C-alpha cells in the first residue's frame, strides 16, 4: 500500500502542479528564446526585454508585428549601383522660393542704426498695433531706413 499514490492528497497535488508550472515556464522561455533568435535581424539588445514580454503576452500579435518590421527593414536598405555618382537634392526648392527682401533694399541705412533699435521699435509696434512680430519688424525697418 505504501507504493500507491493517493491522488486526493493536497500536498502531492501541490508538488505536481509546481512541477507542471516549472515545465511550462521552461517551455515558454525556450519558445521565446527561439523566436528572438529567429528575429535577430530586427530585435536589438535594447528591445529584447520588450519583445520577450510581448511574445509571452500575445505571441500571435508580436509575430505579426515582427514580420511587418522585418518587411520594412528589408525595403529600407538602399540599392546602390556601382560607379553611380552620389547625387544629393536639397530638402526644399530654392528655385521657386521667394525670399522677402528687407526694407533696406530701396533706401540707405543711417550710420547709427543697428539691429537692436529695429528690434525694440518692432516690439513697440507689435504691442501697440497688435500685429505679428514679423510684420512689426518690417514696419520698424521701413521707419528707420531713409528713403
């Protein structure tokens, strides 16, 4: 009778449940480590903990996201033909941009005029007339410049 296991024994059941839980955790860790190794080209050392948690919480969603990231990473890599010159284009179109010329273009600047005077007058105009500072600055330039 001593070799028979009593299934109704609570201590025996706790031990068996603990062993099964340890096996499940071990298998989950193996699965997560295998998935992280499969996506080593996408997962960095900094994001390894995050992706481990995501794979444990929602493996299907995490695998979908990792596959999408892998697809973007593969497309982003530039294809450079050998011997092609490096052509760089500006981020804006300088050819069609119209710079606003300062009010000084048409007149002569007084020798004692400096930028601080124009700025101070622009602050006064902006406060008094309740206009944007850029407009007030243009007005102040026109006032201070001789025509």
